[in-house]
C-alpha cells in the first residue's frame, strides 16, 4: 500500500499509521473542521479493486454507524477520494487489550470481569442490531486511558439480514484469527 502518512483524505490530515490488518490500514488523523483527532481506516488498493472486499469494508462502516453504544467505536464519516475508500471513526486514546495483557501478565479477577462485561455489553448491542463480529480477540478491543473498553474492527462482520453481506464469505470458509476461532468454525461448520 502507498504510504498515506502526511496526506489529506476526505478533509482529514493523516498524521501517523496506528495499525495494519487484513482489511486495511488505520491512521491517526486530524480533523481541522472540528479540531479533533480521529482514526481513519483505509482500504488497501489491491482490496479496493475487489468488489466483494470493498463491499465488506463499506458494510462495516454502515453497520457501525447505525449503532450507538459506549463500548463500540463510533463512526463519523465514510468516503472515497481518488479511488481510495475510507471511513473516519472515534480515535481511542489507549491501548489494545493484547498489549495490556502482555504488560500486566496477570489480571485481577474484578478487572477481568469488568473488561469482559463491557465487551459483552457491546456484543449484545451488535447482535441485537443483526450483526455478528466474527473476529473477537484482544487486538480488537481497546482500553482507554479512562478505563472504558471499546470493541473495534468490524471488517469481518456479517450482517445477518443483509443478503449482500451473506455472500461475502462462503460456507466452510474460515475467517478471522485462527487462535480465536470458535470450535464450530475450526471444524468448518
């Protein structure tokens, strides 16, 4: 993917790359219109040419934009500029749960229950909205400096009632992170 740092995209000034995954790159960006930082997720050029993957990316943004829950990342805008598809979302100042677990080594039971409770609250909202996340793992959970837990990265989400979403993967196809796959997924069910 072409380095995007320092470029403007959709009115956002891309400052630094925060991460890279199978469905895109995420940048910390500045929104001069609202004088705040946001996170901007960009579809890699190779994936943007694939209509199914591009549709999945847009479905992620639209599905998340419909939800309003304190433990879900908030979507602010979606767009395409010069062939680059992107969406802007809440910038979470904190750390991934995977990074914190490496640092903590052990988690007090009360803290673990609190984190799991916030993730479950987010998943409840997601499921009530007809979505299945399909890639729950510590790297997709952020913990803000304030302690708020935020579920992110819906790139593999499945919209249960959206026929277009149902065709983005095929039966028996294994998606997500193998270490965190459900037993039925590992069996190809």
